[in-house]
C-alpha cells in the first residue's frame, strides 16, 4: 500500500511546475516512467521527513505567542 502511495505522489509531482523538469531529466537519462515516479515520490518523502524533524518556526506563530 505504501508503494502505491509513493508512486501516486511521484505521479502528481511530475505534473507540478516545480518537479516536472526533474521528471523529464530522469526520463532523458533512460529511467522508465514508473521508476521516475518512484524516485520523485521518495524525494518528496525525504522532504516531508526532514520537515517533520526540523519544524519551521513561522513568523505568524511567533506573533501569536507574544
């Protein structure tokens, strides 16, 4: 089930303006579309895990505390 979710996240990311160039570069390197979707999905997961471990302190949250 997780593999399917990673694939779908990569599939959606491949259509975004931010990650479409990376998807096209992976395809140009010879990766199959399924492989490229999985690579994009794993890249997103790494970013999410990083943000989970290193939360961003937002300025509006600081203003609300004062």
